[in-house]
C-alpha cells in the first residue's frame, strides 16, 4: 500500500488556498461573536458508546502497564467537560478519526468544526448555522429550508415514520433497496429508508435542515413532545446537494439519563457482537456538576469545502488523502 512515488498532495494548491481561506473565515465568524476557540485532546482514555461508529485505538506501555488510548471521533465529550467547568460558548476546529470505510465522502481522518452555544436551543442554533454558511459563502441571501423528519419521510416514501407498521416499513425498504424483509428493528428500517430514499431527495438546491427525529434516535439530545403528541428528539441534521453536513442537538443535561443511554448503547454493542468500550465516566461526573443549557453541532469541514470547490471526492480537498498519507 505504501508507495514512495506518491509524494505530491491530493488536492490542487488552489483548493488548499481555499481551505486556508475557509478556516480563517470560520475563525473570524466566531471571534466576532466572542465564542472562544478551544483545542482539546485527540487521544482519550475513554471512548464513545455509539454502536454505529467505530474508533481507532493506540496501545502503549506506561509505568509498567498496558494502556489503551482512543483517538477521538469528536471533541464533544471533552468540550462538554469544559462547558461544565464554566468555559461558556466554545468552538473547536480540528482533526477527528473514525475507523470506517474510505469513500467519496468518508476518510479515516477528517476535519470537524464543533461548537456549543450556551443559552441557545436547537432552533436558534440552526439560525446561526445559516449565518455561518452565508458568511463563508459571502452570500447574504442564502436561506435554509426546514423540514420535520415526519414530513420529509411522508413526502419521499409515502409513509408516516410514527404510525407505519413494521410490515409496511419492511416492504417499502425492500421495494427501494432489496433489503429489509427480514429486518425486525424498526429504527434500522427507518434509517435504511431515510438514507436510501429521503437523503438523496432533500437539499438539492438549497441547504435543508431535517429536525424532530423520533425519540429513539435522540442520541445526545433532549426529548420532548411535538404538536401531535409524538415523542421527538430536539435534534437536527443539515443536508446539501446530497451530503449530510452537520448534526446538532439541544443538548441533554441530565447525567442520570445520559448514563442510561450509555448503558443502552453498551447492550446494543453486545447484541451486535461489537467490541466493548470504556465509556466516558468523566463526562457523567461533569454532567452531575451541571451542564449549562446549550445547543451544540458538529459540521464536516471537508464536505463543506467539497461543495464550495465543486469537488466530487473528499480526497480532492485534503492535502494528503489516505493513499498519500
């Protein structure tokens, strides 16, 4: 796999100049809003529990003991510990790592912009994301569409995700993907249909926020009831031109509930025969001290740069993509 002749960068130098310009614009945006930049660790003694994300690990021997470090898939937990310590609104622009298949939109190592705004909810954070996009695009007229998960699902699959039967979900998934007839997990079917049918149809011409996900897909977000009485997550995702750009929450502040969700993830990982992980008990301790009411979001900077430069592959916006690293 290692080829010494592949010494040149993956991206054109003109793209790397645009990358630097984008980074500078992001930092100006937050500086103008008095949001502090932080720089948390890439290596941690604890990990995430999400059964759908795999982590890279590093084993070392220190003081006579074998120690496992986890490369961070997101700076979220460290940033929340800073929030609990009183840091106020903060952002981070840096590298994260995920052990996933390399593809057109995926890289093992990529750049993430993550920020937390104390005192804002997820609706107000959507406003700020729109402002950020308008700022870096230098387009004051830019406006983002907003659709509930339910409406987007109804519009593009014909099914109501809250009331559709398991059989309806299985058959519709099979009709669109040839999979699903044997799948018994409702959320797996919803995610399959959303990824294969809904995602390609939204945000084609203008950025689109999908919000109010089913409570079973809350991840680290608060849960509340919508106007119809459905339990929904205070969560959103941003899509544009066929790509997921950002994932945000009105953050869960309840330490007990967070610990329960970690335990549920642990059970899910065991049922899927995935490696057990040391979840971040320091985050729970921090939450017990108090996480201020806030909203947070993670945005894929490389994907945003792909759109800005009209590139089709993530390798075209990275200085040295996987094969040239």
